[in-house]
C-alpha cells in the first residue's frame, strides 16, 4: 500500500511543480512599455508651476541630485487607468538606507490614492537602484464636490526622497519614469459629466484690457460723485483743525458756566 501511495504523491508533486511557473506567468502583470516612436523627455520641474508636461507612454530619463523634488504633469481623460513606474539609480557607496516616494496630485492639487505599486519603498545602502510604482483609480467623468475621486484634467507626479542619511544628500542620481494609460478615454456608464477639466489656473493675475479698465474707473466715479459734492477733497489737517475748534468752543462754554459768579437778588 505504501508504494502506490508514494508514487501518487510523487506524481502530484511533479505536476504541481510543472503548473506553478505557468500560473505565476499567467498572474504576472506585464511591465508598461513606452509608445513606439515616443521622444524621451530629459527634463523635470521643481514645483507644481514648473512641472514638465509629458504624455502617456512617453519615457522620461533625467539626471538629478538626491534631495531634489521632481515634478511632471500629464493629462487624463474619463475612463482611463494610469500606471506610474519609476526607477532611481544612485551610487552604491552610500552611508545608509533611504526611503523614496512617488505621489500623484490632480488639477486641484489633491493627493490621489494608489491602488497598487510600491509607493514608498526603502532601499538598503548596498543596493544601487530602487523601483517605485503607483496605479491610480479609474478617472470618473464627474464626482461630488466633497469627494476626492479622480476627474478628467491635469495630474502631477512628484518624485522625492523622504528619509536618508545627511552625508548622502546631494549625491547624483538617474531617474527613469513612465506613465502608461489603460482605456480608450471614453466616458464610462455614469449619470453625469464634468463641465470642464480640472486644469489649474496658472495666470491668476491677468491684466484687464484698456476698455475694461476705463469702464471700471467710470463706474467708481459715478458711485463716489454724490459724496464728492457734499464733502470736497479735504486733507486730514483740515479735519483735525475743525474738530479741535469745536472742542475748544465747547470747553470754553463749560468753563465759563463753572466760573461765573451767581447774580445777587
């Protein structure tokens, strides 16, 4: 009885070992690849206002220093799911471990949650690279004002180091980044649509035209004309002089009433 049982167990073990690599290969998610013919971006911004614009599928490769905050921006449409992958390469002769992070913000600069990926990995001093990733939620065509759901518009990617030994600050690094988009960009079945994409206003102090400035000045003059007729343009010196004169007159009357002699009958 033992020999057939051992043979059966051995056959099951061999079959399981044969199927495991196949199952692992089937479950493995293919790594994002750049779009054919996409031009490599070699720049990065240092803030939201100077973020370098990139497209989905466009590879990024830049040189920077440890401690820099690197910013990129891309456009997202409703129905898309974006996957951000980044690899940081640095010298091996470092003094200690470091922790890196990749963050994504929408057009209102609200931080978006990641559903998958190593968003804040820690790399040991002996390692020369660290891989980061962030998979965003599906972009919705509309959402309630109080929610933080991803909406169509501009998104920002920020790559930075959050913890490292001080001697390693400023060391040269190479950053490879890629933003991939899944989905055709069509609005999914939803009972709403965003009126306008969430695009930040980078020209908040736009100047008025000459006609608009003239009309605004004329309106101010009309509103102030009645008060100007009643009270001419007087300086503060005249105002305080008038107030002082009135107070002096009142003080004189009160003083005379207190000091005059009563009349005898």
